[in-house]
């Protein structure tokens, strides 16, 4: 199909009216108004003093945003074949919305409109509005619709992302990794079709791996993943762009480093991963000459920096009350001389550090539910009181108060693993959070080729010929003290990790 679409002069995209409210004319008017600069004194006075003009502008913007949101999230953009035809046509596509025709170049403005912010009334307009009750009521209704639309759009974007493919991409600058990621939500009956549909968009890929439907799906996925690493020079960054396969430990037909190319993390998860990306100071140390290569058709030879062995301390329980008690129990272990937490680099205030780690890992700071500074300070004070007084002295009332403050986020921690990193150096152990699959004895790596986040690897004891160490991919993790927000001045642990040597590992 790629060859057919590539030979088309143009494409007509029919956007179903069932998906749309309003019409495209409001969007076109907004585009024209934005491109037209009005600077006359009459225009200035009208915009400054007339509340009715402000109401008219806000209503026009609202209707344009409502149409744009429906247009961008319409069913046309959810199918795989439409992605091919829209991107491969030689000329600018034409979008048909009822009796309105618009060029694809102009249709791309809907993405700008979704993100367009409303302008607040100036002080003078606010004073005038107090004397215009009827206009004030209309403005309040428009404001309510704005709030509902923005909340609905934000929820949709956090789940599926913005359909940026409404914009056409340069044919000579297409990246297979980003194409797979952008189309992961698109529907396609045959999973082979979903991957092969993109081969025609990437120059050189069909020549390296010709389209062959006689191949098994696993073989197609493996060839594509190898292309991303070898030719695309992507390294294991594909583990950030796609979810790990759930059956990677049970199914040996594919290596564990090959992710599920049909499933990408949500936008919210991608933003969250940026928060626990590794510090630039760690990534750019002198001994960071790391590489990745294919050792054999199924095995990667990876140079990386091992920073410690996992020792699982607990997995968060699903009951919010029990989860709070688990956090408080970490503070209580300070009186136990045998506690593994005594070797953690930031032992003082560890319950607060653990809670902060939980916030970062679950994306609290990017949540649509705002987390106020006062609430954060109150939680910190309660944890400090618990640590000083001992967990047994913490009343049930205090536990319930913490549970109330954290009610929105505690469910996101259920099943997550808290681990301490053992590296044989007292006082310089780290701790982190990861998924429920992390087990004792697993190795945490940093500086894996192009991978921003720490990577957890499980030793594969079934292999080990020639003294080599073989591992399977568990997944990405958060490690306290080595994130991009940390510096050597604030984190002695980061300085310690930067001095650790690199090694060579085989990932199968």
C-alpha cells in the first residue's frame, strides 16, 4: 500500500460530522485573524474598553477550540491506513468537513488551537463588567465551557497524546522509533500490517528488511528492533519509547530487550520518566564512553556502569492505610543496627526522601490534580514527627491524616517495589522504586547507550559460557540521588556513583 499512496498526487480526508461540533469556519477565521495585524487606534480602544468585544473574541475562540478538539481526536486519525495515505501523498492533503474544505496545512492549526490560552480581562474591563450583569452572565457561561473543554482535552492528551501527525513530516527526516511510538494507539487488525505500514515511510528500511508476510510476527518485530538499534542508532532508548513485553521471562522466542512495539507509555508516563532521568553530571563523566552492539542475532553486548545489587525491602500494599504504615516503618528502622537502611546515603529524614521518591515515580508533580505547597509541608512535618518520636508513637489519627492528604496517589503505588542498592560501601548505598517484577540480586545499571533512566537487569544463570555475564531486561527504575535534579553539591551519592567503573554485559 505504501507504493500506491506514494504515487498519489493528493489525498482527500473525510472527517465524519458525527465527530464534530460547530464548523471549520471558526478555525479559518481564527487563523486569518492571527495572521492579520490590526494596529489602528480604533482597534486598540475597542479591545481595551468594550467588554462585548472581549466576549465576542472569547466566544469565537471557544467555538474554534471546541471544533479543533473534536477534529484532532476524530476517528479518522485512529486508523493505521489513514496515517499512510495522509503522510505519503505527494501534495498537501484536503480535509473535508461537511460542506467545508480545508487544506492539510491549515488543518494542522487545530493543534495550535487546542493549546491556545484564553486572555483574561484587563482591570478596566473587569470594572465595566460589574455594571453589565447580562454580559457578565454570558461571560461566566463561556468561562465554564472553557474550563470543561480544557479538562476534557487534558485528559485525552494525557492518555493518547496530541495527534501531531495531523502535521505532515519531512519525507527525508522520518524516524522509525518515533513513527512506531506515534502510531501505537492506531487501530489495525493485522499486527504485521501495523509494522509494515511504516516501512514505506523510512528511507532504506525496505531494502534492508524487505516486506515478507510469510515471516512470523516475532521475526518481523525482532528485525525491526534490530534496525532501530543498529541502523537507527537508537540503542536501548526503545525501552523508554515502548512498554516491556509482559511475557519476556517466559517466552524465549524473542530476547528480553525487544519491547512491545505496539504499546507505548502514555504521555503522562513519558513526562514522569523525564523526572527520574539520570543527572547530566553522571552521563558526561570522563569514563562514559559507552557502546552497544549485536553480539549474535539475539544478544546485545552492552557497556554500562553497574551501581548496585537490588535488595527488595517491601512492595507497597494496595490498602492505603497499610501503605502509609509501610512508609512510617522505614523511619522506625533507624533504631535497628542491622537494618539495611542504615547504609543508605541519606539516612536522616529517610521517610521524607522515600515519600518524595514515591511522588516522582508516580508523577504527582505533573498531575492534573494540583498538589499545594501547604499540603506538601504538612505531610513533611507529620513524617518528621513520626521519625523523631518513633513509629509506635504515631497515633492512628496522624496515620488517617496522612492517608487523607495522599488519597489521590496511594493507589498508584500498589504493587510497586522499594529496594536498596547494595554496593559494598557503607554509607553510600542508594535506594529506588520500580515495578513489581524486581527481585533480590538484580543489577541496576546507568549510562546504558542513549538510555536516560536507570535499567534493572536480571542475571540469566542458564547461560554463562566463557565467563560472560548474561542478563535479561526487567525494566526502568527510579534511583534516589542520581536524577537530573540532583547535583554533586547536594548528593554525595551522585559523586560516589560517578566514580564507579563501567563493565561489559550481555543482554539476551
